[in-house]
C-alpha cells in the first residue's frame, strides 16, 4: 500500500485541461492499485505559508543553529510541515497549466517552500548538489494554449523545462510527461481531440505506474 501525492496547480478546476487528464490518470491508477491512498494538494485552495522575511530569517537562524525566538520556530515549522507532507509520498502526479510561458505563481510558491537545504537537497563533501527525494516516480500533465513542442516556439517553454529541472535537482530520476496542446490556438474541436488523446495516454500510462 502506497501514497500518491496529487498536486493540482490550476484554479480552473472543472474547466482545467491538465486536471481533467490528471484525474483520468488517477482514476485508472486506482483501478489497478485500489489499496493505495491519494493525497491531493490544490495549491490554489491550500493555505501555503508565505516565504517572506520572517520565514527567511527563521530559516537561516535555525539551519545555522543561531539564537532564535519562539516565533521563528513557529514560522519555520510551517515550512517544514509542507516539506514533510511532500516527502511522505511514494509517487507523485502533477497537473500544471502554462501561464505566461511558465508555471502558475502558486506552484512556484510551493516549490520555493519545499526546495530547502538539508530537507530536499544537500551538498556533498566535494561541493556538489545532491537531491534527497529519490527513488520515486512522478507524472506531470502539462497543458498549453499554443503548440510548443517540435517548432520554434519550444524556446519559449519555461514550463516543462523548469518542472523537470527543479524535480531533477531534488532527486527525481523517473519523470514522465503528458503534454496537452494546443488547447486554444487551433480551436475547440482540435482541443477536444487533443484532450481525448491525452486522457487515453494517461489511462494507459497509469496501469504501469
């Protein structure tokens, strides 16, 4: 019995193409793995702690074992709780729309919280970074309004590149992708066909996840 952490990064919920495909993946996965638990984090409805000045000050005081207040401890504990929730999973599924060629700001906030030294990455004796979240697969469903793969527009894609880079940095080695595009540029009929194809791929992929 394992735990799958399902991270939703779209506020559109029922109208989200990435969530629709990721939901299909989860449904298919549960048919094959009925004993597993799905833990869902919707970054737009979750009260994520701000990584602001109090949180940053608390981080450096506590990590460097400096004198700190009870308020510092509480601020840092809120960050650590989110990190530990993230690390508690065995597998991961993410639904990520493209916003301005990149990712939604709430998902960026989530990564800014969980990517912390000593928790999700470390530094070796020879000064190299090493990820600490290892041996766990992740599937990311990306949706885009335009067509970015296989043409000159691919240079503008800071969505998939960022997700893969940050996940690799913290230790993920098995990263699977489902790209749903174009969902606006080619019209509603093409968008419907693309989503249906992505759902079929998700259902098939889930069987071996």
